[in-house]
């Protein structure tokens, strides 16, 4: 169990009634020079990355067609997935170029259809990652492999 120790001056800023994991700590545990509180910190395992990721054009028309993304996931329970897309001509090594195109997908999802890729004949690249929601924020998996498709 990890412990977070906060000195007395911070105690007034922490309402104990809305933080059930925090308890007062007796002077005898740390000596009489200060009072403190202790909080349990939730340890969360990073989820496994999705595997077997593929993306492909859904139809074959002269216009831009939707791109379907498919993946597998096994391992610990997760909260959901996010699919990221790199537009044609952008640097795949620059994280700011990858756009979240799916929003938050439910944990049971293994398919996403992107209808917003609008340049037929140009390659869009995709990848997916899992996430777990925790009381302190999200924990993301590594990304899957990257795959490309022409809408």
C-alpha cells in the first residue's frame, strides 16, 4: 500500500468527509512534532494494448468511403477505447498530429467506422488504445500497431 503524508498546515484544506480514503494519523506514529493525515493510493495496472488492429475502406465507390477499424483486446477489465487518426502528409512521430476521431468507445467495442476521412486516394493512418477510468483520472494502454486505409 502506498501512503501519502500531508502535514498539519494542509489538513484544513482537505475536507475529510468527502475523502473516504483519508484518516487522521496519531502523533505517536510520527512523533509529537507534527500531526498528519494518511491516504490510501489506488494502484492501477496499465491495461494491455489492443492487438490485431486493421483498417480498410468499407466500400469501393469513386467518392470518399468510410474506413472501418477492427481490433482485438484481452486481459484486464477496461473502461473503453479511443481510436486516433493521422491525416495524409502529417508526421506519425509527432503525437499532436494524431486526432482522437472516435471519442470514448465502450469496453465491448471492437469496431469503429470513420466517416470523416474525406480525401479519396490518400492514406489515413489509424491506431487504437484502451483506457481504465480511476478515481484520480485515466490510465491508457500503449497504442496498437498502426494501419493505413484510403477512403
